[in-house]
C-alpha cells in the first residue's frame, strides 16, 4: 500500500519539528558532568557543574528557526539572513571545522613536543578552549560532550550557552539578551572583543565555566601558529550569516557600506584591550604561584630574539636596555595615542599615553614585577575599553592618508606594525589593491627596519590577493 504524497509531506514536517526539539530537550535536561579548572599545568577540581544548558547546533536548525534555505546568503544576495543562519553556518563557516583541526597529525606532534605524547589534542583543555565551545573544554568526555565538541566553534561558543534564553530570545531587545547570559554581538566593538577572546586570548570566566585561553610561547615553540588578529580581515573572509545593522537605533538600520576604516580601528582597539587583559591575567597568575611562565615570552616582539646574528637588517633597539625585550606592538594604538590633538580616539590622550608608558616601563625590565604589571595593564585596558565603546565612524576620517604617511615618513615599524598597516589599508581601500601595492613601494632606506614592504608583499601572497 503506497503512502499518499500529502501524507509523506506531513511525516517529513513532523520529523523536522520533533528531532530538533528532542535534541534541545536532551541538551537542556540531560546528564550534567563535573568539570575542572586548569591553571597552567595544574588543576583545581570543582564539586559541581554550574554551566547553563548547552543546546548544540541541532537546537537552532529547525526550519522555523535558523534552518531555512541559505542559497541567497551563501551567494551574497540581499535579504534577511536570520532564518537561514544555522544552515549557512553549517555549510560555509570555517569555525565549524575547528575541532577537526585537533585530529590532524600536526596537532599530535604539538602535544608530543609539549611532553604529552600519551594525550591527544582533542582531550586537552588548552586546545578545546578555542577549538570548541569553551564551556565544554574541561567537561568529562561523555558521549554527549564529545558530540557537542565535534561541532567546533558553533553557535553557543560565540552567542553563549542557550539553555537560559533559547525560547525567549526571539522577541527580546539587546539589553534583555545580555541580561539573560546571551553574549552581545550587536556592535562591531562587542563582536571584535568576542573574536579576540580566542584570536588574542582571555582570562578565565568562572561564571560561564570558561577556562583561561592562553596560547603562550610554549605552544608556539611546540609548533602552534602564532596568533594574528585583524577583525576587519576576519569579516571580509568570513561568510556572514547575519545582517549587518546598527541595533542601537529603533528600528535597527543597515550599517553604511563605507565603514572600513572604523571597522579596522575598532578591531585594533579590541585586540589591544584583550592583549592588556591577558597580560594582567598572566601577571596575576604568576604572582599567585601557579605554574604560569613569567615573564611570558609571547608578550614580546619575536624579532628581538629570532633574527640572524649578525643581522643584515639590524633590529632597531635604541633606548632599549641591554638584555631587555620590547613589548608586543599594539599599532596603531601606540602611534596614535601620542598624537595629541590629532588623535580622535581618546577623550584624554595624554592619560592614555601615560598608561601605555607605565606598562612599557614595567614589561621591559629584566624581571617585570607581576603585581604592578597587572595593575598597569588593567588601567590601560580600561582606557582602551572606553575608547572602543565611544568610537564612531565619524572619528576616523581620512585614515588611509594617515596610514600611508606613516610608511612614507620612515616611522620605525616592526613586522606586526607593518602587517597592521597592510590590513588597515586593505580595509579603507577595498579592492584597490594594485594601487595600494604601488603606493607602498617606498624608496629604499627611508625605513630603518624594513619589513613594511616585505611584510606587505608576503601577506599579499598569504591572503591570495589577485
């Protein structure tokens, strides 16, 4: 006996509705497992698990929620994207493959070099904290936990665990979403800071059961790629599953398409803020006697140690004490902060410059004192946070001219600063890359430490610009 076509449709619709609902119910009310908090190479057991319910991608993919047809968003066509954001994520977002990276032979070689040959990267909390939902990084590896980890950096890794807000979030305003535990990603500044938590690092968050995210020099030496963070580049390369709107207005208005300079600069502020908070956290953990390396070599400029001896292009170390290392570049924050009236970034430019100098004076000592370093880094992070929240597109006019002038004036740029010049110019110039490349061919000898041109051309190849 054949099933009538209309009955077949009814059965399919019922299955599509029931399966996500069952997955959500199990994720919210199913088994809960204890977790541990790792500090350095030690661990501190916790008696109970306070994580809110984790729904998993299956709770978002119902056709009536975020599982609709994504062909328009995947092809860049205009239209509302929220009804298909989960479908879009599953089809195209590289974050969903983050966990799979830990299964590669290269990841196991890193574990072996770290002195952990019997442990897999998929069981290491330091790896899972950024390659999956961080609230699961230290959970016992039950079948359910493993299935959720395999989803990679999925919806809840960025938006927060949905057990407390899944049903209600459809009609909330941004303030209600934040109060519920849903991570606010409505502004570029908030979103850039959320990205920086993994692409730069972040201290532990006990309220969310997030372990510290600290990809330090030990892991770099073992073979992990050095972290590079540029928010504007991430946005250009990431297929967006959301509509870019200014949700501070009522009703929300589409963002202007010419905000490239603003997006890049707010991303740099967020990265600098995250770097300062991570420095403060590293210093505090070192002061508490945990097995945290101090000073942490990842805080400093790589070329201060990793250069040829003798070097054909000597590293410029004027005004640097012998035996001391220079702190990482937070360009253009460091350059613009001392710009006086030219700077649109800070209400009190001199106070920010003073806070920055306090950090530099401490970290460039041969033995930086942990607690004073922590306090100075937190003060600078606070000022950068204020600047990030107050920055508007109107504050960054003609930023492309400022960037080109920086290169042509022969300003001392290390590799990281040169990379940021490149990223910034790409952000403000868009597809005019051929013109940009010619503009950066500065005369030889005008830059004392010369990776501006070299770094930019290398990055051109790495980013596959045509």
